[in-house]
């Protein structure tokens, strides 16, 4: 990993460093988060839009954010743009609020 990082720094102007990417920095984070949620890494990085899988993907994003990863790093790890991650996190909060209201109504 050090060799890859050193080679990538060669093309960057002096005085600037790239942000360490989640994939080259700690690849196990994606797999651990997916394992906690119960989906594979391929499913998390895939483009299936069925509700159960999307919700689990949102949960993976939330776990990774809880570990201190930026939305850009999460997006890079899951083959998504950072704005998609922001939207997914917002959608997860909405779904959790809706679930809490339904439970309270019962």
C-alpha cells in the first residue's frame, strides 16, 4: 500500500496531499459494515434498487459514517457519488422516523 500511495503522490502538486481513500486505507471496513447489516460487498456496491437492499445499503452508509468516514470516502468505497451518500443517509433517517411513528401508533 505504501508504494501505491507514494506513486499517487508524485502527480500531486507540492504542498498538497490526497485524502486517504477508504478502499486503499482500510478495505476491511466495507466488508465489516456489510457483514453487520447482512449483505455482501457486491450487493452494497451494486445497483439493485429493491427496497430491502436499498435500506441495508443506507445502513452500511450510516455505519461507515459512524466510524468517522466522510461522505466522499463512503461514496468511493460503495461506487457512489458523495451526494448519493448524503441522500441515502437522509432517506434512512426518514425511514427510521416513519418506523418509530408506526410503532408508537400500534
